C-alpha cells in the first residue's frame, strides 16, 4: 500500500475555539491509483491533502507512506519526503516569474543537491513529457495559463515522485485548456504515476478512477468511477 491513513484527526485552535477539520479519517491508496478527493468548503479535503503531502501534520492518528510512519518524522525528514517523493501542482502555478521554464522545473533538483548537468537533462526530459521542450527558455509571462500549468506539472515530475498531488489544477484555466490538462494527467497515470486531485468539480472527478468525498471532516463516500471503454 502506498498511502495508509488510520483514524486521522486534525484540530485547529482558533482563539478559544477548537475546529475539527478531520474526524477519524481512514483510507488506503495503492500505487498507480488515480483518485479525486471532493467535498464542499470546510469538508476537510484541503487539510487531508496537506497531511498526505507532508505540508501539515495530524493531531491524532497514523499516516504511513510506503510503510514509513510519517506522523513520527522530524521537520527535516518531512521536507526530504516533500522534495523526493511528492510532486505538487497548485491552482496558482507557483512559478518564479523571472526564471525561465527550465529553471523553474530544475528547482526541486537544486534543493536536492543534484549536479547542474544532470539537473538540466532531467528538467528537459520533464518538459518534453508535458510537450513543452520548445518553451524551455520562456518565462511564465511569455506563456499561456495552460503552458504555465504544464511547467508546474513538469516540475512535479522532475524528481520522479511516488505521488503527484494536484490542488484544483484547472481552477485558473478556461474549459478547453482545462480539458487538455486533464488528458495530460490521464496520460501520466497510464505511465504509472499515482495521481491525487483535490477538486470541487464533478466533471474533473469523473475523469479519475476513484472518488473520495468528505463532509464535515469524515469520509461520506469512497467509490470507484464507472468508465465506459471509450472513456479509458
């Protein structure tokens, strides 16, 4: 099992009030799954994604990633996991505006201490995987929203992570560009990547193979997505 979550709770203290964002969530995700996490605002979906992505820690419960007990790790160890095992794709792209696409994609490898020549080779391979090798020397303001999101996906891929976490990845894109991005994520899943998308859109969730729906910090539904042969 790639991801194992047991009785996960997350409690935030807002002044004198305690807010329960997660209330005993348990689930498992295998390698090469394609999962959507859904739910209304305040359901806990972003909190769950942040914990899976090692951007936050649980108040109670257990989280294991590839058998490793993440809930017991230090901040430095969590940072290494984020850099080496998890690729992030955010709604707002989070690209450096003054850096070209190649350098933006190289960044996780810079933090990992990879040598310059290997960094460039791996970053170019990641850009090629998303169809942007010809835009390697373009800055974000010289690219469309869809191209910038593809650069963000290339950056997520460059460390060959166990998981790609996408948080509302089509939120800033028009419908046609968003459709192209979903096709790209589908191809990455077919290539062997484990992909988890956090979304509030039913159509996006329908493109995955499993939907986990949260409500008030609990799992309300966990089901496989029925797909026709022509959709696969």
